[in-house]
């Protein structure tokens, strides 16, 4: 393997690791962040992380792409692009994170949330079929059906967490994320608008999330949001989990085959559960392990069924424009 090939696979590995790390790290920061000694305990909340994290992400992307390139990118944004940007931001950067927060605060355990978020493959396939006429092969249907079976296992076997509000919130989060990707699908094929899109998406997402979260949860959820110690912590978190994850994924998408990307991305839920154990001490129980095996198997079957050209349509950079939850 050449040095250039190793570099490409390293980019893919970093992107997948950071994607898996995002949700467990989010919960770990909320549970343990106040004990770090650099911020007030109440400052490290889900809402503050989402709000401040999106602002920090926008600032980092703005500096990375440089102001002159951002301004040039702005000129290429059409009315259609603006509509796509607003729809994607509302669904993926505002509603999806709110549903994830609601699931976690409603008592949903981290492992179940991670696994249920994998249903975004099902929602994406359905939305793409309805909106773009993307065909779903029998093998893909088998894989998607297997994922559904895994979800049912998580809520029906003895000892499992009963199906409740946290499950519904997580499924809604996955659906919003997938619909947002579909709505941005064709527009984001124009890479010239990517710098401006990323900056605006995070900036509008932060403001929109702030307004909607206040309406839903009250101002108490943003207590100490401007605590001085919180912002350096969020700059590190946003720089790694959001910006670096996106940039390394873009490089992998540009240089590796779609089959490679699809195959290796199936390890993300397993890695996420490893980080959940490492950071917050959550280990899957027997029922969840069964669900893990079934869902990962379904992901592998579904993704193996797409041919290379279809994967390029479905797996392009737009899929990395995920909400600030990272799961």
C-alpha cells in the first residue's frame, strides 16, 4: 500500500472514529463536564453544548476556509440553495438534536439511542424512493427489514427497555436527519457552495436551536451558556467532533470507492458503544447485544446491495452534514 493510500484510509478511520465518539462524548460531557474544574457544573448541559458548539463550529469553518473563499462561495448560493439550506438546518441541526436531547433526558439509555439512530438508513431509503425515485433492491429491502427486526428486539425481548417516549424521540431524530440529507442531496453536489453552506448551517442552526429550545425547555436549559470556561471546551469539542470529522470524511469520499466507505461505516455503531462504555460506563445487556448483531448485519446487507454508482449518489458529502450530535 502506497503512502497516499495509507493517508486516505487514515482519513476514513479518523472520520469514523469521531463520528462514533460524538454522542457518547456528548453524554459524558453533560455527566462529568462540571467536574473538570474549568467550567461551572450547570454550564455543561445538552442545550449549551448544542448552542455553543454550533457557534464554535461556524467560527472554525469560517477561519479554515478563509473569509475571502467564504464570500466567493456566497455568490454561488441560489434561491434554491437557500431553501435547501434552511430545510436541512431546521431538520438536521435543530429538530434532530432536540429529539436526541429529549430521548436522553427522558431516560433513554445511550446504547439504545445509538442503535435506534441507525434507522436513518431506512428513513433515507424511503425518502429517496419517494422524492427521487431511487429504486430499492430486494437485497436492500432485506437489509432494511433486518434493521427493523433489530429495533423490535430492542423493545420486545424480556429485560429490554419498554418502547416509550425515548424510543419515539430517537426515531424522530433519525427521520429528521435523513429527510434533511434528502432535501440537500442535489444542491450539495455543487462543491463551490460548501464553505458558505457549512458556515451558515452551523450559525443558523445555533440561533434556531436556541430559539426553539427556549420555547420547549425554557431558559433554564441555557444557564451559564456564556460561562468563560465553557467556550474553550466547546472549541476543542467542535473542532474535533464536527469540523475535523467533516473534513476527513470529505477527503475519504473524494479518494476512496463508495463500496469501501459503505463497508467500513457499518462499524460506527459498534465503535459508538465502545466509547459509551469507555466514557460513561454503559455496557450493552444481552438484549442489546442481540440488537447490535441484527442491526449491524442489516446495515451490512443493505449497503452491500447498492452498486457503485448508486452509492455515489447516496453517500456523497451531504451525508456528513449531520446534526451536532454525531451519532
